[in-house]
């Protein structure tokens, strides 16, 4: 399996695109989000898998899951509403069938897991611990599964899951957080103290769509998660809040489709990003953004993407700088 250090860390005009997320080093900050890229095989004829900073296959659970009844997706204004319900074949099938292919690609794979209980997460991590994973993402925040969101809304539950997984697996850990809380920074702090290498901000935002003529919800699950451009302002707010209060590396996700979107997340505090919904309507978006990154970094006057992280200037900070400059 390839590692980030086996790939060049600089590109056009010596712009360094490598990033560090705790112990996890990525060749560049552009990853693809779990659930939007299949098991990579579906995209292999379109995207150069090894060019990506990281690939997150579909989330896996302890047992196979058929997912929720249809309709499971509905287009809404500026986004997608989904209630897939973690449809997957379970850990045994993943290890025997999906993992051999994923490993053969040479790409950097971040495996995503979800559980109904603390014990489920620990069990899954133990089953994966012998595979030599590049990294593991803990989906503690899926809004479409009974019990699946509880770990991401309670700091103590989140701490227990992360620390339990940390105790049984050596690879870097990302913890994917939900925006459906009063204080996402509080949950991020719990994950950080429990040993996560980074947090992923954010999972989908709870929403609903209604057919008023039939007087019925559009989704069989009634509610689902909104993704796409509609949630970008919420995701940026969450990244900023976590970056302002917790010294944990952040992976930003939510409505990213352009180089401007990507750089907004970087400046707000994310060291890396994930492309989600945009993969559905623009399969080449991830590689295009990687190509555009050097120019964006140079525009800010830096030589590495890492220098751009957390450089957001708040209004009061800008005023202070102006006053300081004027007094000289």
C-alpha cells in the first residue's frame, strides 16, 4: 500500500501540497468522502485514484445492512437530502472482498466504520487492526441510523468510542462529527482528548422534504441528511468554531465543489478537505482541484498549503492590524 511519503510532496513551482493530520501525512489535502465514491472501483476508470490525498470507501458496519426503504434520496434546493441508512455488506464481506481490491490500487485508503454501540466500534477496529490501515474514520454522526448519531452528540459517549478504538488499533484516527449539536467544539474537544488524530467537520445536516399534495414526507425515513452547497456555510462555521477552541487538525467537508470553496475551508482552519456530493455530478472535481491548488497557494503568497491553514482574519483582528500599522 502506498504512503504519502512515496509520492512527491511538491508540485508546480515547488508548491508543497502535503499536509499533516496528527500522525497522518497526506500527499495533498483533497480527499473523497465516504458514501460518495463507492468502494473506489466504481471510479477507477475516471479518476487517478493514487493522485488523491485519501479515499474513504463506503462506511462499513459489524453486520450487513439493507439500508432504509426507498425513497432514500431527494434533490432539494442547492443540495441533496438522503437517508441511505448505511447500506453495506458488513465487516466480513469488506475484508474478504472489498479490501483486497482497495489495497491493490496503491491509493491511500481511509476506512470508515460505524456502530450501534461502543462495543461495535471496538470490535470493528480490532477486526481491521491486522490490515495495516493507512487511517480509520469513525462515523459517530450518521443521522439516518437508529442510535447512530448518539455518539456524536454526547461528549462522554464520543470520548468512550474514540478512546476504545484508540486502545485496539495503531493507525491514525479521524472522528467525523455531526453539526446537529449545540456546541460542536465541545464534541471535538472530547474526541481530541480521547486520542483522535483529527476531526472531520461535518456530516450531513438534518432536514426534511414534503410532498404537500400527498401530505407525505418524500423520504421513507421521514427525515434525512442534507449535503451539498446548501450546508457549506454551516460547515465553515463548524470548522471555524473548532479551530478557534481545540488544537486538533480538521478535515473540512460540506458543499465543496470549487477551488474557492476548498480554500475557504483551509483559511477557516481545515488542514484537509473531503469532496462529497459534488462527486455525483462532477466525477473529476477532486483531481481538478488538486491541479488548481498550487495557483491558489501562490495567490496568498505562500509556498505550502500548510501555511494557509487557520489564516482567517476576523473583523476585530483586521481593525487591530490597521491601527497598529497606522501608528508606526
